[in-house]
């Protein structure tokens, strides 16, 4: 997999770079209202950049990390509002490279989660989607965006059901991603500029046989996950669900470990971490997938 240069990332990390700014923008749309909405989204992002936020290095999510996100999502939905408050208080923002979504720029401000989704086209970064999310005390979310943007065939394809799910899907991805980063002992690997890093671990049924080549022009953090710890509230009474390995025997009588999820339970003054372990596999030499960055 090749991580390529993206003008949006280079500009966010150095917004005095005029050359990169010239390769940023909004797609030329027939619908002027949609064009204007996305243009205002770019102006908002420029205004955020004027405050010099610490975006950090772009982060690439590996399938092993996404597996942990999928398996732990239920644990976080019940504390959605609490997570929003925590991330807002910490001024959380960042750049997420997602294989299935594109490049996601996000930031918490005014008690909201702001999201900008970019795609790469002929060396240019174009804003595809812009919206913000609020979370209420009953853990319900409200999404604010142009009501008809998702219907624009120049921007999106697929069924109406698939299109309408995009906002919630992106919001879920970001909140669960950030929650896993906060509550999980995460392994991060920094890929230097122009270097290749091999991945050869087997985690949560994902057998990685690939290399990551960084041609983006800046360091990139690769998000991997080999450890998981349960979430415990401060009074040491309610223990949220967590993952652990259960010893089992196969048909040959050989012992192996199976990852299971332990439901929430009540226990006084007891904490225990669960470990996710991975076995080394041979790295595949030929990689053809790429994220155009």
C-alpha cells in the first residue's frame, strides 16, 4: 500500500504553503447551492487553521485496528455524550486516513464535532462532504448539513439508503476511533518519509501481509492494535464489557486462545486488563493497493 501526497494534509500541517493551497478546493458542481455550501465549508476550515490547531501527524487505520473498533463499538455508544464532552474539553482534532472513506479532517469546537471529508482527484484535494454533529445528554446525535447535498449525483453514487447512512457512518467511525485510542493500549508505528514498513501480524482474524510505503512528504502514524483493556468507571462498581482470550481445545486436543467478549457486570473494587495477542506471519512482498494521499 502506498500513502501518496495530499495537498490537504500538506496545507493543514503548513497552511503558509501557497503551492498546496492552490491544489485545494471544491468540485465544480452544477448545483450552485451545493457548491456554495462546500465553499463555505472550506472557508470554515481555513478559519480553524488560523487558530493554529495541533492537527498532529496523519493517522492511517489498519484493518487490525478497525476490527477492535467494530468489536468495541457497543461499549461506547452508551457513553456517547460523555465522550463528546471529553474530546471537546481536550480540543481533539486530527487527520484520519481511512481506506473505505477517504481523508477525514475532524475537530471538536463549540461543543460540536466538525467533519470535512476529502477525496483526491488528479493531484488535487476536493471537499466532498462537510457537516457537524451534536450529542445530547440522552446519547442521541443531531447532524447538521445541507439537506440535499447527499442527493448530488456529481458527488455520490449508490442507493438513497447508502447515501443517507454516510453521515452517521462517519460520525460513528470517528467517535469509536477516538474512544479506542483513549481507552486502549494502542501500538503506533511511525512510517518515515520515503520509507517502507512491513506488517506481519495476525490480530483478530486479520492476517496482514502487506507493506506500507510512505510517499506523502511527511511522517505518517500507522494505527495498529494488539492490546485491549476494559473500561471501568471511577467508582469501581460497574465494569463495562471487555475482550479477553479464553483457553480452548481443538479437535486434536491442542490448546488455543479464542477472543471472547465479556458482558458488563457489577464487581466492587476489581480491575483487570485483557490482552490481545498476535502471531507473526510472513510478509507478502507484492502490494498493489494504494491510498492517494
